[in-house]
């Protein structure tokens, strides 16, 4: 069943305070095409949200809300993927 996604939340782990492994860049993608959904590298995925976020604090269990692109929230999708492109750079 297709669902509408207007936003989503992420929560840091129980050891986030002690290390810098939170994601820095990621994207949320959707499709209704089963053939596209079976191939994570297909060009048919629709970008719902892309984040370039270095603002995640070094706190344990920190929850942050993100909203999808306003041009995509009017379409319901059956299949989703999240792609993490890189982790936050270590601060010394």
C-alpha cells in the first residue's frame, strides 16, 4: 500500500556522545515502480529529501525531524530507500 511521507525523524545512538559517527549527508527516495524498487541504483527513484547536515549535536538519543520536499508530499509511494553518503568529519 502506498503511503504519503511528509517528514521523518532520526535519533542518535546511545554512544553518540563518545564518537563522531552520525551521518552527515543522506537522502530519502521513493518510487511506485516495482522494477525500480528492485534496483537501488535505478534512475527512477524520486528524491523526497536530501540532507547535508552537520548540525547533529553529540548527544545520546537526540531526535531531529526533517521534512520532505514540498513538491513530493502530494504523491504516495510504495517503496522507499535511504542512502547515507558520508559520516560527519571528526572534530579534534
